[in-house]
């Protein structure tokens, strides 16, 4: 099939899988924002998306998309290096000097950083949540306690720094990949290419900020949900004290 045997077909596969992964990241980013304001609501979502059959199927589908995207990225990179040699970045240089040119020249390096960050993310969350629930593996927190895993992960400064590096790499990768996908689909001309670049930069920046805000808010302990949880705990403790000693509570 031309999707697998031709250069254009491979670029289409790369673009389709890339856009699908961006849509998933959008959902994931919106879900993470919930954790900023309510740990209980976030855990309800985690329970809904736990080890249910539809969540497992969706996870396998996402894994397939990611693997296809990564494999085709390596194939296209090797193909471009062979076909164009030192001139393989001429198009990127002419359409937009600076950030896009740098991202174009370093897409493989950015991809490797993103893959390593993905493995770290899977270890911190998927391994301790969905995998633990499926296998019955013992963990320090409940597999459904996504809010607890967020707090534990980002209380570690090393993980915070690694996630920031990962998110910066994602920003460069996605900001280039967004308009590149539109170009592959044939939805860009001289005018629309610049528009897609602008739209892509805005969209990707907001998307990455959604993740970054969560990381930093929990790292510095200033997430509103942390304050609410503390207040709720105090209220519960006061209620217990009142039940133990009604006279003291009345005073």
C-alpha cells in the first residue's frame, strides 16, 4: 500500500498518528487541570478510567499509535538524511527561521527525550495505577488514588526537573509537528502555512502550560486542591472531636 511504501504515505501516517496523540494529550491535560481544584473529582475520573475493559482497549490503542508514530519517525528521519544530505532542512529554513528551524534539525533528539519522558511517566503513573490494578500488585498508595500519586511524584524535585525538561521538548516537537501535519494533509499554502504555525504555537503552548502548571503547583504545594484537602481534613477532625465530647463542642 502507498501508505507504507511511499514517502508521502509514511508522512500521512505520521501526521494522522501525531494529530491523534495531540488530541489525547488535550484530554489528558484537561483531566489534570481537575486535579488542581479537586482531588476527589480527579480520583473519580481515575476510577472511571481504571482497569475497565474500555480503558484497557483505549490504552492498547494509544500504545499502538505511539509505536507507529515512533517507528515511522525513525524511518522518515533515515530516509531524509539519505535523500537530502546536508540540504534536508532547506524548506524549514525558508518557511520560518529560528525556533522551527531548530526544532526541524533536532526532531530526532527531541523525539528521544520525549520517549524517555514517556517511559518515566508510565513508570510513575500507569505502572502504579492501571498495571497494579490489573495484576493485583501491591503499591504504597491505592491504584485508584491518582491524586495521591500526583502529590507523591511531584514532591520529588528530581522528577519535577525531569518533567519540565520533558514538557519543553514536547513543546518544540509539537509546535513543529502541528503545522507540518497540516502541510502533509495539503491544508496549507503560502498564506495558510503561516496561519497554521500561529494556531499551532498558541494551541501547543496552552496545552503544555496545562501540564506545566500542575507540575509546578504540586511541586510548590500551592494547588488549590491541596488547600481544600487540608481544610476538609480539619473539618473532619473537628467533627470527630465534637462527637467524642459533645459538651466541649457546645462550648
